[in-house]
C-alpha cells in the first residue's frame, strides 16, 4: 500500500543542487514539486480531480471474449484490442513532446489524470485475468521515441520471466502498452516473439534465445489500441528510421495478482485517485529504477533521490 501520510513535499528539505536553473534547461528543477507548475504547463489537463473520473465506464467483454483473452495470454503471450478512452490521445502525445522539448522526462505525464484513465477503463479486463483484488505495480513509463534523433525503443527483454507465470501458463503479472500516437516499424512499434514460437519461453533457459527470425511479429498500433502481454514473453521496441513521420509516444503500466508475493512495492489498489504528492514520489521511483535506460538530467535525478528518501514506503 502507498504511504498515505506522505503529505505535502517540503521545498526547504530539498538540496540546493536541484534549485539551480542551468542554461541548457527550460525549467527550474525546484518547480517540479509544485502542482502549480504542472497546471501552468497543461491547464486543460487534470491532477487528482475526482470529478474527472465520475463518468468513467469500465470496458466490458462477453464471457467468450474473456475466455479468448485468457487463452491468448497463455498460448501466444499477448493480446491486443481497441477502445475509446474518453480522452484525446493526440493532446496527450503533444504534452509528452512538450516535456521532451523542455528536457523533462516524459514519465512526469503520470502526474495527470488523463494518463491513468485508460488503465482505469481496463479495470474489468484486469480483474478477469488477474483476479478481482489485482493491484497496479509501481512500474510504469512514458516514451517519446523520435526518428529524427535516431531513437529506439527498449532492447529485447522479458519483463520478469517465468516467475510471472502460473503453473497453467496464465499470468501472475502483465504489462499493458498503449500508443498515444501511431506506432509503425519506421518510428518504433513493438515487436514480440509469440510464446508458442519461442522454444525457451517459460523454461530455465529463458535467457537463451533460440527462436527463428520469421517467428518475430510486428505490432503496429494506433491511438486507441492497447497491447497486453504476460511478463514472460520476449518483446522490444524497434530502432527508428529517419523516414519516420513523427515520434512514437506511448505509455505502459504493470499489474499483478495479489495472491502472489509482490514483485515491487508499493502496490497500488485499482481505481485509486492518488494525490499529487504520491504520484510525484512514484514518478521519482521510476526515474531511479529506469535510469540505466536513459541519460537523466542530474538535477532531476537528485530530486528523485531526495523524494524517495522522504517517503517511507517508496
């Protein structure tokens, strides 16, 4: 569970190292812990606003569709679908690109309710796959993969491997990846090796890759699509091409059953509207646990270290 007593973050407790504005930065790092700064960047978006969620209707599926989803996760390792999120993916993608232009990590977009909403709308899907008492893991990210910078998605990996599978092959944990802009092979769509085509999937040899190249499956996507995979399946984001027309903006969150030991802490109850301070600490945790994947602004890294230190359950 989250630390419910974290309260407001005290500016005075943060070191001078994060209070210096540098010539190559478009923001003062001290502003990052001020909700007013974020509202000024995106006045049309919402932060911890219960009214924003009042009319949210969770996506539902027929029993036949539910059975098909579970079977695909067991046999192929992934499933894809499409939904009306009730928000504007193009506006969300534009905000992420605005962050990138200001040298702000895109993961800070999770301060806004709009970036949590699609996962809330999938609540019944998660409940059917993982059990009614499933939780969100403190593992999420936002990408802005830009062909003009020669960017690439994350390298081939299994999120957790066979430890994330039940004996019957169904998931203990899963990842949901949502494109907010069109994702193509030219701007880094997802690629996956279906479980049924991966000889070492779910085995003690899962770190050895013996699949045939024709087994690789491209997963191009459009705003409104979503992709779920169990955390043993092998996947990656491709290298971009200069021919890509726009950056690929996407987001992902991880989930797990609660009748298994937590893969990470704190677990987040579904449909919880977290206050700004809790969101900021969770984002700081992401900055630190994924810093091996990115070059992190030193001031943001320092801020994250100090925020994590101020949260007992982080």
